[in-house]
């Protein structure tokens, strides 16, 4: 099946630094990717929709200047957490729909655990 | 706001027993999907059921969908310790795009 990778899988950074998380579709092209945030024992909250070649669409309450999204190619989207603070610590997951087979199944990356000290 | 809500929030059973999880949603959907998440890991897609389907099987998994009640159930038969995970239902938003919206999940523990 389709595979989505994320890098890094785990990152620890100091408060005030910026962290970039990559999401790649390995064997299919994804014009759209989604970024989610998950708190411990909580649901996945959609943060934004990443669109190849255009600006990302952010969900209400998500600061676009805080969470920069760039969809540089058909297989890569990046999420940059700028000036990270401890409250940004979370599990970030990306997903991409593989529309090649006419299905609307989402494939998820393995997630990135961000810890801001 | 969340679309899907799973019930129960936690379920603890013995190996070999069946596990049933339910999901309720609020608005009309095109499809409903069930996912599994092991602790601290990404999501694995289990099964997709479309709004015009009532039941679907995949191995030990059986999913039902009742659009009149806006609910779905996931049944895992003959559970194994390896089935221990969190299970989420997700429905697509009525935006004409494939954006699943997740419930809070059911935490399943299968004791060996």
C-alpha cells in the first residue's frame, strides 16, 4: 500500500528555536497533504491542509505564522514550528490521500514527537 | 468541532474475546473510516465503509454503518494481545475533499 514518511520521528528543542518536520509520500503523488496535532490520549486535531503550489489552508484557531507550511513538490510537505514554546510540545502527524486508485483512503505518516524544553 | 465520537473510551478484554467499539457522528457523510494507532505511533488505516454500504468485512474485522442513526461499529473477533491499541473512527467533511475528522478514540487493551 501507499507509504507516507515523516522526519524526524522525534525532536527535542529549546524554547525559542524553530523546528522543521518533513512529510513525504514515498510511492504516490500528493497534491494535498494534511497536518494533525495530537495531545496525549486525545483525538487528532486537523491543523491545516497543505496544497502543492499554493498557500496552505489553516483551521480556525491555528496560527499560520506560528506553523509555517510549505508544499514544495508533489511528494513533500514541510511543517515548521517557529519560535517553539513548551505548549507546542505534541505529536504531529501528516497524512495524504492516495487518489490513484480512485479511493479516498488517507495514509498517515508515523508521526513526529516534538518536545520543547 | 469533532465529528465522530467513539464509545466506549476504554475497553479491557481477554484474548480470544470479541471487542466491539461504536462511533457516532453528527452530519451526513460520504464515508467513514476506522484507524488503529499503537501508542506513540502513526495511524494505520483499517477499513473504509461508504454511506451506501451497511456492512464490510476484512479478516477479523467487521464494520457496520447505520446512516439513519449516524453510527458505526467496529467488531474485532477472536482478539489477540497484539490488537491492543487505540481505535479511531473518522468521517470525511462535507467539503468535497478527503479530510477525515477524528473522534477521541477507544483505547483497547487485550490481556493475554
